[in-house]
């Protein structure tokens, strides 16, 4: 009976860049930039990595548009705002025009999403305390919501607190 060589064994045949990238894509979507970085870190030469990525693209196994749409849906569901999404998509090599198109087509009510994050984090209780309101605003800003959205949501919070005062 033949034994399989251990992963670090020098006698083990090395997987091609194509096979390595395909294995990564089997787990989840990756951007072309992300796959190229992982292949380079795995010791694959630039030409071999590029050829593998070109082949995967031709076969529609790797598609930056599909990756960007999946990432956008995932991050919106996790409660992140448009500024954070823009930055993350840019870090994956997605172009500015494509990012704008994705965010415009997302059909997300950012104020509602921000208000939902506030409720999830701080409960339904409104506050008129400026320090607490600032804490909540900073939380939303860190999650990537625009300043105007944060002001609108946190000031609506103040209006609700004022309505509760007899």
C-alpha cells in the first residue's frame, strides 16, 4: 500500500497554481488581486499565477464582479455602511466606477441600516446625553456610515428622547 507524502515533504509533487487557486475558490469567492497575493505567498511565480488566474477567469470560476456583489451583500447584512464597503472593495482591486455602480444598485436604506445597528448595539432606549450620543455616533462612523446619516439617526434619537419627557 502506497503512503501519501506529507504536505511539507520535498518528494511530494507540487500542485499547480491553477489547482491551488481552484481549491481556494472552492471554499469561497476571491478577487483576482486576493488570489494573486495568495499564490505569490505560496511560492508561485508571477507568470504561472497570472496564467492560472486568466484560465480561471475564462472558465468563469473567478469573476471580480461576482466577488464584489457577494462581498457587498455579505457586508450589508453584517451592518456595515457605504464608506466601509467602498474601502473594502477598493482594497480588493475593484474599480471606483464599479464600486459606485454596486452601491447605487444596492437598494439599501442607509439610515434604516444605521438605526438598526444602533438598536442592535444599544437597545431601543433613546438618549439625550451628549456624551452617549457621541459614543453612538462614533460607533456608526467606525462601521462606515456617512456623517450625514449618522447625524440624522443620532438626532432622531434625541427627538425621540425629548418626546418621552412629560
